[in-house]
C-alpha cells in the first residue's frame, strides 16, 4: 500500500511548513487526488489517523477532493474526460490521448493554528 508512504510524505511537508511558517497544530488537511493517480482515497482515509498519530496533525480532519482525468486527442484536438490512462478519444476513437490533468496528488489547503 503506497498510500502510507504518500501520507508520510504529507506529514514531512506539514512538519517542514510548521517550522517555516510557525504553526503548531494542523486542524484540517485538504488533498486533491487525480482520478488517474493510482491513489486510493479509501486507503488514504484508513491510514491517515495511523500516520498522523503523535504529530502536529494527530486530530486533523482529512478532506479529499477528487480531480477528474482530462486529456486532449492528438488527432482531433478535442478535450476528453479520462477514466483510465489508456482511454481512447470519445470523439474520434483514437488512442494516445495526452493527459492534461488527473495524474497527481497534492496538498491543496491546510487549516492550522
């Protein structure tokens, strides 16, 4: 489950930002997760409490925002929604759609004190 290592990276980022910005506690973490990122939201929710235990985010709320996969077809130049990385273009049926968004996970927002 690579979600645990992702959460450990989130915690490292929180700790670094706490030192730089002078906050002591995280109340809420908002993560954006792309539909094409291969990150399981349920696994993140499951591991969040365990990874954040005894840290500045121990009692923080986790909010997950899912970002749709989007791409552009190199043949017809139409933008398409993607459910997987290898979906064909919904307009012309071509494969090789270039992904524009939906492959990443990022910390979008924090509520801190």
